[in-house]
C-alpha cells in the first residue's frame, strides 16, 4: 500500500470532496501523510476562480517535484476541468482528472499504483453526476455538500464550465450523510454547495424541505446547523421563517452582492439589483437583530468607474452587515467579462480592495460591540477559541472551554481579536 498526500485549494466544496477521497483511499488500505512530507502519490485538488489560485497550483506542483522527484502526481479540481493541458505539462504529473471524474479518482489511483492503464469514466461528454461529500474541521464542525454546479451565467465566472449544471442529491441521501457525521461526534453541520439555494434539481424537492427533513431526522447531538453562501434572490421569507422557528439553525447568512452599482450588476449578469439585495438584508434584520451577515464583493470589474465604486462603498457602509469578503476582479479566459472594454488597472483594483477591507474591519468591530450585552453560544474549537451562532470568532482569556462543547459567553473586549468570558 502507498503513502498518499492530499492538498486542497479553493472552496469548502473542494475540501469536502478531498475528505471523501481521503476516506476512500484509507478504505483501500493506503496511508495518508502530510503534503510537506515524502509520499508515493500526491493529489492536488485545484481551484480556478482567480489567476492567483492557478499560479499557486503550479507552485505546489513544482515544490513536490523537487521534494519527491520519483512520486506520482495526480491533479483534479476546477483548474483540471478547464485547462488540463496546462497541468499535464508539469513534470511528475501522471494524471489530470476533472471534476466530472472525481467520483472515480480513488479507483484510478489504485490502477496507477498497480501500473495498470487508467480508465476514467464518465467521458467529458457524459452527464455530470452528484458525488456526496463531507469534510470536518477538527472534531467540531463538518461541511456537508448538498448541491453542486450552477445554471447561472454570470459574466465573470467559470464555475458552470468547471462544475457543470446545478444538481443535488435527494434528502434521504443527505440525511444519511448527516447521520454519519453525527455518529462521528460533530456538533455543527454546515450545508454547502456551489449554488446552495438552487437545491432541488433534478428530483424536484425544495431546499426548504431538505431543511425540514434534517431538522426532523438528525439527532440533537448535532447542536447547530448553518447555511453557507446563498444567492440573495434564492433566500426566501419561508427559509428565514424556518431558521427563526428552529433554534439550532444558526442566525448567520452569507449573501454575495458583488457590486453596489446596478450598472455593474447588469454587466455582471447578476439576477438581482440593489433593491432586492437591500430587501433581503432588511428581512434578515427584522427577524434576527443579532444575525451575522456576510457579503462577497468584487472590485475593479471592467468598466467600473470611480462613481460606481463610490456607490458600492456607500451602499455597503449603509447596510447593517457584519463583514465583507472582498476580491479584486480577476480575468478568467472564456468568460464574457474578459472581453469587456475599459479594464481597471491592477493598482486601482488593489486600492479599492483595501478600502473595502478597512470598511469590513470597522463593521466587524461594530457588530461585535452590538453583541456585548447579549449571551451567545460559542462552539469551542479549542480550549480557548470558539465560534458563536452568529459567526463571531471569539477567544477566551484562558483555557476555559472544552472542544466540541457549547459554552455560553459574553463579549468582553473588541479589538483585533474578540475576547469573550463565560456567561
């Protein structure tokens, strides 16, 4: 049996799929080892959202080549799906498998190790399938993949090509995986997907019904469920009411905005405008005064003028949100946005990113200050660090917590770190 090292770039979905591949490899009898150590096989799960992610993949592959020149290297993920030829050129790479072929990757690695011809299926033209996956952070939080792919056609995004059409597993399969995570002792399960709110294809069962079945069938040993990023046009009042009515569903919502300019949102081909986004934020705040609300923003999109960015900054400054995830626009080959005129210089993109990151830090601190008079429940990830239901990362002044336990806390001090004390 072989020593195999795995490394993941990109989103939580990639991490969940790497964890599932790891379980399959262990079941075959292989030993997992750290990426920085000597191994017989290295498997890199890649991302293609930005140029930086692609550059990092090549850097990691060259480091492996220097560390273990005789090792076999396997590359998978979104970059492998879109540009396999660029990765196949790297010395030591013996197999490039796209996302469509991930479900068969463990079998392909076994064939490699036995020096047999590798037969990966399905072929690229075959229908995409849903591969159930889950990963864990330590022994406390698990990320459960419930949906994959995207049918949206945002002008800047390669995900529909890299991940295929929107698809999901029926609730029974998702519940089975959640029960497995519960048996392993995880206290929080985060539902994740490429377009989470689009759950239901092809079986026709709604996302709300999935939430109901998880609530009814997963034991109370799972103390908390959390939704990952969800499109604002798919966050319905019914979903908000469900979360409000069921205490173990975390009051934390992450809604991608991308721009506060309706003109830029149109160029991006987003399915909403400012007014809808503002309405969803207001709907959250009415039900959850202390909800954590996160926002994704892209700055420096082609054609984004100073007034467009100023409009975005004002819009975000006025919104009652908790934090921002800010990304400078990165040209992606094959996208409509890459062909648009008036590119924004990189120096300007970086300055706009920094401006919004400073706004994000102010909002994070203001939100934490607003929570000071309230008792929160911190899921302890170490004796000193925990995560509250509304997504505040808190630190205790000493090792007072037990990993995996929910600890009632009060915010004591807000600075670079948020210091909490047991309530």
